[in-house]
C-alpha cells in the first residue's frame, strides 16, 4: 500500500507538470488566435487529464485484489490535497500548486462569477478526490 501511495503521488507530480505545460500551450494558442479559454476547452482538458490518471493507475499501480486496500493505497494523494485545500481556505493560495490539473475549473468558477460557498466547497471537494478516484478505477479495471 505504501508503494502504491508513493507511486500515486509521483503520478500526480508528473501529470501536474504535464498539465501546466499543456495549459500554458493552450493559453498561448488561444491568445495568438484570439480564442478564449472557455468552458468546453476546460472540460476537454479535464477529461484528458482524468483519462491519463486512469491510464497511469492501470499501468503503474499494483492491484491488491482487495477493494479496501486498493482504496487505501491511493488515499495519501487525496489527504495531501485536502490538507493543502484547507490551508488555502485559510488564505494561503497553494491549491493551484498542489492540484494544478484542475486549475481551469477553479479559474472558471472564480472568474467574475458569484458562486455560493457550498457550491465552491463541493467543487473543491470533487476536484480533490478525482485524481485518486481515477487511479483507483484504473486499478479496478486491471483486476478484471
């Protein structure tokens, strides 16, 4: 389980770097062609990143053939992101550095839109658990 947690954190770091590079590339293309980085592009970007998490979970994480152990083997990543999110709620803006693949969602929510605190909290919770859920799903498919 510890090995899977470390691999999951490594996968997250690598995919975070990839997503940051992809975001900057998309923004540069959009700026040069006068397109806006809009919701549809964000959704496609997030779907691709989630697929990459799923694929990496399938390829690199080891299935323990026990659902509980599989869930626990990817929870360290979620716990780290939850702690960082709680710290960010207290005023330290580190969410973007801990969970960069989901920056487009956060930018879309905060870009001149009024969202309720509950909606904001639900979205933050969802994007906090998505990487672990995607990798866990990859492990489940590997089992069959």
